[in-house]
DNA sequence: TTGTATGCGTTATCAT
DNA sequence: ATGATAACGCATACAA
C-alpha cells in the first residue's frame, strides 16, 4: 500500500530484519527462523503488497518456471486441447506457459524458439507437425540443439527429427485402426480424404490407411483424395466424390473437421449417412462427439500433459519416442454395409 | 558453439571490446559505434550462439515484454480467437503471451494475476466474464489495483468493475440486433436460450433480447429458457421446446454452440429449419459459418488485438469502456415466417 | 567512439 | 537464528 513497487530490501527494512532473513521466510526455506520474525516478515510483506520478482529469481537461480509452447494455430481445437493439457500440469506445478502461434512456418518456429530461449524457458514444447523435405528443418534442429545446450528442455509432439524427445500419438496406427473398423463393418471401397499436402502427419495417416487396405488385399479399391484439415476441404472432397458415382462404401477423412465437412456435403446432397455410406474421422474433437461422428480418439490432452511433466521433471533429453495410445470410437456415422 | 551458455561478458571478451560496447551493438542502440567493431561483435555473438537474457534485460530495464492472458478455457473457440488476436499483435511487436486457463473461477484469476505480476508482465488481459454477486470480485479488483500500482497495464475484455479499461463487444446490442433481425423476418414468438446462469455476459445478452422484444410490444411472447454455452445445453433446451408444442417461430441461443445444439435437436426431431422454425446464435464461430447458422459476428479477434496494442502502447489505464462493433450475419437457418 | 561503474531484485555462501 | 555480501546478465549514466 505504501510504495508502488516493493522489493525484498524494503520488506526487510520495514520488518527490521536483514534481506537474507526476509528471503528465507518468503521462500519458505528450511533454514531455521524464529516464529516471531517469520510472522513479522510475512505480515509486512503482506502489508506492502510485496510481489517477489520471478525475473530476479530466475536470473539468480538460472532457471525459470516458464514453459514455451509452439502451436500452429491456437484456434485449431487440435492445438488448444494440447495447450490445455500443458497448462493444466504446468500451472499445478507453479509454471506458466508462453504460447506462440507459428502458422506452420518453420522460420517462425525458429524465431519463436529463440525468443523462448531468451526467456530462459525451462522447456519448449513444439506441437506442430513438420513437412516433408522442409529446407529449414535442419536449422530448426540446430536451434533446438542450442536450446538444449543452454539447459532448455525440448519436446516435440509429432515425430520430427529435432534431436529431442517425441511424445506423440500413433497417427499411422490410428488411421490403420479406423480403417480396420470400417472393414469390419463390411466396407470395401473406401475413400481417404488426405490432410494438407506435404505435412508429415498427413502422410502418416495416409500410410496407415493404405497399410490396412493393403493387408486386406484391397489396395485396388483404396482411393486417396487431396483434402486438408478443415471443413471446406472435407466438403470439397466429398463433393467430388458425389459428382463421380458410384459412391464408395465409406469415407475416412484425415481429421474430424474434414470428416464433418464431408458429412455435411453428403447430407446436403440427400445421401443417407450411414445408410448409404459411412463416414469416419480422426481426433475425437468435442464436435465429433456432438455430431455423432465415428472417429479415433487421439491422446491430445495427454500428450500436452506428459510433455509438460517431462519438462518440469527435467527428464533426459534423448531423442526417444513415446507413443500414446488411441482408441476407435464407433458412433452414428458408420454402420454395417448393407448386403448386396 | 564453444560454451553452452554465453553471456554478454563472454561475447565482449571474445570480441575484444567492453561489455557496454557489446551491449550497444546487440541492442541496436543509437549510440555511435564504428562499423568495424559492430561487425566484429555481431560476428562473435553469432559464433558463440549468444542469446540475450530477456530476464536480465527485463530486470534492469524494469519492463518486460510479457503479456499475461487470462482466459476461462482456451479450448473454447471464443477464447482461442481472442488469444489469437492478442498473440498476433504481441508477437509482431516482439512481445510474448503468457496464457493461463482459469475455468471461470475468480480465485484462480486472482492467483494467476499475481503470477503475471511476479513476472512483471507489461500487461495483463482478462478475457473472461464475471458473475453477478461474485463475492471475490472486490478481491480481484484489489489485485488489479496492485498490478497497476506496479506499472502493469490491465485490460478487461468484458464489462467488469475492475478499475481498468474495458475493450469489449456490445453483448446487449448484439442480442438486440439479431432479435430485431428475427422480427424483421416476421417472427413473433421467439424463445431465447440463455447462457450460463449468473454470468454477466449471459445477462447482457438476455437483456438485449428482452429489450428488443419489449420495444416491439412482444414481451408476452418472449420466452427465456435456462441453457448454457455448449452444444448439450442448446440441445437440451430445444428438446424441452419440442416436448411442449407449439414451437415458437424462432429460437435465439446465447451463443453459436448452443444454437448449433438446438439446430441439431430440431433436425433430429424431423423439424425443418428454417422451414418451420428459424434458429440464430451469437459469436460467428467458424462452425457457424460452416453450418450456415445465422448469427451476429462479434469482434473477438479485434478485442484481443486492440487490448494487446493497448498494453504495448502503454495507454492510460483509466476505467473507460470501448465498445467494438458487431454485425448480424443472416444465413440459412433463418427465413421469413411463412404466412399464417 | 569506447570503456568503467552502478544497480535491477534475488538467492546462496559464508560468517557471526 | 540472523546478517553481510557476492554473484546472476544486462543497460545505462558517466568518464575518457
């Protein structure tokens, strides 16, 4: 109340003790302190509205409680769920997350990673997927390396060659498993709406789809269509399918949003889902649950939570990969294929 | 490459200059420096992989480039759009956002606000709505006051009595205007699905609806139903309406997600929208655009962007209110009321 | 144009 | 049980 900004020195002076004593009680040190002085320090700190400088603390202790988070776009529910997982465990441990949107641009990732490094973040969690043949990938890897030398933890949430631990969903396995589910329903001619071109995650999901179709000797009726991760892409792809009959038995989209887009196109065209055709996605967003979309639940929240825990626990930074499990969630957009 | 973590001193020594010189070139100071030394310093900094400590910088300059952001839940698109607006202008100005989810709990808001203060954030943006008769509201206001004394900018994105600038959407006006749109379509008996009970934003939107109905002498056919801001709440409210015919002419939900929930319930019940009944929401989420929901576009992104700019420009912290404009977006879930 | 010295708010080491 | 004091990494006022 008295001074606008009070430092430890002021608290100490006002309490009539030394800075060290004040520091000790305010940090909850195990150092022995008389109950009386402790009380006095706490009281004056309270009265002065003392706020310990996390900056100074981090400077002297050479370690902040900041966790950097690099997402493509926080508006995308895929990333916001991850961010939520991170923040939940971070804030519970007294850490705070620095969030940055990089819009899938590796150059921006590098630049933001540097910023996180400047802030001496305890760790940086890189959530976005990489791209095939990305010319900047090595530069990012170098930046990650420098961060690690600086004692900054780095964790990637997709399989990227960054020289840091990877905690991720099994994209290929997930795509494989929904495909298998579709097959188990009797579907044979399945169309796959791909994710954004060049993106590693897109490739993994397509690979999973194709692998499953191949294993079932169905590669000749497996069909891949260019798509994307948004409503519009799914809608467009489905429109193309509708325009060239016959329709496949089922459509699998690379993610839920595209699947809902496709679903929408089909229903607008008067096509019964799942009566005439089945539709499935990947991710299990809240939206998927709501529209009753069959999908596969990815451990997005858990990936974030585990990555944050990894940073907080300062676990080894070896380039290991942790695959978190997924689960096919059958709902109302898929049904057994009608006989004939 | 040589040392894991290099400080300015090391760069200076390696470059054969004083710390101040090194500092001057690396900060891009206007202080005159010979081209030769400048080049040398830059080169060695680069070679050493020097990363300036933003912590130390903030400590000595008494001002960080951190912006704290308090949202209810980043997974909620309402907030993620705001966060995006903030981050876009923040990162463009070299600032970084610290994000925290408070789950609509005032106590958590207070605690997180303190944390932001400990980090000497340049400013804190409080995005979530308050509640009527919130016993902790005064405490929050006090915390905001302390932050301001400390030189920390505070901006609220909803009208709350926090003693700081408010940059917000005109919730009441928005609800009023969609309602008016519905009336202009010939609808009379309109049901309003409310937001979460007690929330200020809920009240404002309901007030806007009622004000418009009153002005049209239609208060006797205006009906408010308990609801919420999610799919399920909208779905449930619509189910209740369906269970007790006759249906109203139109349904306005307190936000898009609830509106889509209602839409879904109606269509599942075989009711034609907008043939038999019109449906509208508030927010204009991407989802709304996609399903063709009539709604009113709120300046969420702009609120975030403007708030961030406010912080960066260190504008006065008076308790003024800035209302950003909204716009009714007619789409396919509303239609002129059939005669008779 | 360059260098020296001080202080930012803490923690921690070493006395007392 | 308490108190000086030296870093932490940097910017800047003041000298040269």
